[in-house]
C-alpha cells in the first residue's frame, strides 16, 4: 500500500491532467479502509525501492450493496465517498467503481497488470462501473468492453458505463486489427487505416480518388465514379490526421474484388499503400473470404505481386479508361476466427470492420425489453 506522502505526491501529479480527482485526504482515507482501492504504476527501470515514486495510477471504489444502490440512483458522491458504502479488503463488493485512471504513454502498459490484481477470486466476477469524464476515458472504455448504461438489481443508470467482466471485460485492451487502428486526432505521423463508416468518410475517399485518378490520370468523372461506390467497403489510410489513401472492396459469392487503390502524391514515399492493401486482405479474411480478384495496371503488376497476386490460368489483358490491365487473383489461408453463421449474433450487428469491440446495438441490450411501439399501439 502506498505511504501517505506517496499518495500525496501521486494525487498532485494526476491533478495536473484530471482536476476532478478527489483530495489527498479522501484518497488516503479510502486506501486505509481498503488497500486494494489504489494501484500505483511505475516503469521498472525507473523504480527505486528506497525512494518509490509512481508515474500513473488506477483507483477503484469497492462498493457494497448500499453503495451500489446509491451509485445507480445517482446520489453517490465519488469525490468524498461515505465509508459505510465501501466494502473492506476481505469483503466481496457488490460492484467495483473505476474511480480514476491516469496512465499516459508507455505507462498504459501497466493497466493489464492492475486488472490482473483485481481479477482474484474475490473480485473476478464483480461488475465494473464508471463514468467517462474525458475523451481518453471513453476510448479506454470502448477498448476494454465497457458499455454505456448500467444496471444493478433491475435498476438502470443511463449515465454510467458498465462491464460484465465474466463476459466482456478483458484484463488487456482488445487488440486493434490492421484495418481498424485509426483513432482520431493524433500528433504523430503514424500510418493507420480505418473503414469508411460515415458520409464524411466517403467524401474523404472521393476526394482522394479525384486527386489521383481524375487530376493525375485524367480519368473522366463518370468513369471514376462508376455506380459501385455505395455497394462496397472503403478503407481510408491516414498519415497522422491526414486522409492520404483509399481502397475499395466489393463482394461476390465466393470472392471479393479489390480495386481503386489510390495514394495522394505527397504521401507516396511512405509505406501507406502497403499497409492499406494488407489491411484490405485481412478485412476480407475476417469476413471469411479466401480469394481476392483484381485488375492490375500492367505497369503496377510488380507492386501487387508483393502481396501474392498473380495472373492466373486464362487471365486476360484488357483496356479501360486509357490504361492497360491484366486480371490477377490471390488465394488466402482461412482466418481462424472468420465471421460465419454460428458466431455470437451481436458480432453480426457491429459496425463494419469493428467486430472486435461491442457496438452500439449490443450496448442497447442492457436496457429492459419495453417494446415501445407495441405498447403505444395497445394503449
């Protein structure tokens, strides 16, 4: 258990970013009641046992039944919790409230270790609850299985997040597949990819293709936007925050067609084209496909061959939009967790390419069944 002066220093450090954090006096009182409430995080190479100093923390409130009822009803004061609402160290809590997380950069690697500490037999099947007060907190919830809305003893709190640990929460954040690793605003020049899921995303795709195909290759508008864009999946590749590349994928009975790869001129010295194509291949594998078909410009055949695309027996050479093409295909190994009939039905209704995290419809399942339209019809 951290000593009083260590708690004071840690709270002061965290308050620079999280101004809502409880006072040092409150934190010391909670930790004294249940030492499992606070876990300090430090890098191994910087830790000195003689003068311990932490760089991050995870804090929990182990709530008894009375505490959980107050939390769900909205009358629980997390800034100065009543000790009578907290479970002691040897007492199984009715719920665990994630009080605070502060683990930036490399320190975030300590989060799974803390989660293992509260996965002992006393805690492992106890639901976690929290409230997102920062955008970073919301991203953490989304990556670890928290869902908006919380229940306890048939009571519902829409402003809380909840994770049923036996079903959804992992001690480690859900891995991000290569086709879904763009996470919004960033100060880096990382190469990332995501699926186009909004009108704004599709506009980004069309802007990239207009710059590459219409401006550079002088492709007529009607030939570039050929009527297939709204029956396809589009991937967007980013360099930092800048949409820089795109790829279109269309689906047929037992194969997919990969097409319209475009990279803006100023980003062609990056490896983004390679990442976008690999992301497209993995997306198709995740959907259960084992063959990709494509039309390669003859001058770019060497590029596509790096991924295993080859002209096949009987493949034809042909021309459209003033360029010469050849048919190619790629045979893929089956994905070990390909989506198919028989998987969890909630996976089928998650957003395209984001099958690894709970979706908005899945989160709605925690609400009670009310059938509002049926109820109104019979009112």
